[in-house]
């Protein structure tokens, strides 16, 4: 996993240098590194936001929309968390940084969520049956 992160970091660094070169030399701009971070991250962020907004509106119309949205948000936080833990292990040399650890951690969340979904469904089914019998 450490090698994957190093390759990704190299790609991001090369992209960063290319954008900086393009803006300063080709466009004849005196934009600083901070200016580029402002514009590039702002553009990336708004594109992601618009995509998530569109997707959220579609999901919200579904019967279990809020549950699905809650799952997606939690899953996103879990992805960030497991990779942060793996990166921390690599930086501190406490534990092994492995992609499989991250995948297994996310699988744990998915399994626990499935148990929650099944138990919730059973509860709602029993609740509805109890209401109908009255």
C-alpha cells in the first residue's frame, strides 16, 4: 500500500508541477502556489458538490433515501478514516500499512450495516404486522 500511495503522490506532484508551469509560463501569470490551490481545489470541490447534490436529490426520492444517504456519508467517512490510519501507521512505523487492512476494515462496517439493515427490517415488519392485527 505504501508503494501505491507513493505512486499516487508522484502523480499528484507531477500534475501540480504541470499546472504551475502551464499557468505561470503559458498563461504568463504570476499566480502563486497558494493561488493555484485556491482555484484548483475550489473547482474540484464545487464539481464534487454538484455531483453529490444531483445524486442526493435522486436518492432522496427513493423510499429509503435518508438511510441510503446516511450509509453513503458514513461509508465516505470510513474510507477517509481507514486510509488515515494506514498512512499514520506508515509515518510512525507502528503497525503495517497494508491496503488489505483498509479493505477489511471497510468490510467490517458493511457487515455491521447489513446486520443493522436486517434487524431494522425485521423490526419494521413486526411493527407493521402488529398494527394490522389491531
